[in-house]
């Protein structure tokens, strides 16, 4: 059983930065992509950023230019660097690692941005 463990969330003032990390309990092979999602209170879960096996990155319009997704070379860890945080970024952030027929999810880490 693979577990994804997120860390790095917390409380930060608007304009501040946080770096989220997500580590798989064991090395995963045949990963198609790794991503971060978030769910704000009263809203649907949304994709924040995704990085594919070929290195292509996709970002939600709301975070472009502020957030950066990256991974380690072993495809074991995915990061989300979040700069210029806004109160609207407040949410529970979930990491996701996707294989062809299996999706792994972390338990979520709370990010709260105060104005």
C-alpha cells in the first residue's frame, strides 16, 4: 500500500510564501504525472498544478506566475512552491500521483493565508 505524505502547510500572511512537499512511501514506477489539487471551503476540488512524465507543467490561471511545481528525479517527491500568497489561496492542498490505472492521494495539508 502506497501512502503519500504532505507537509509544509500552515498559516501565512498575504504576500508570504510556503513550500509544500509530498513524499511517496516507496518509489513509484510508471508515473504519468504528479499534481497538486486544492479544496477551499464551500468549493469543489480544483487542479492547482500538474507536471507530466515528459516535464510539461500546467497551472491553474489563478496561480500562474506565483506557484511552481517540481519533482525529484526519482519520481518519489513532488513540491509546490507558493509565492505571493493571497487569502483566496486558503484551502486544503492534496498531492496526487497518477499511474495509468491507479491514482494515489495524500491526506491533505491546510494552507491558510491571512489578509
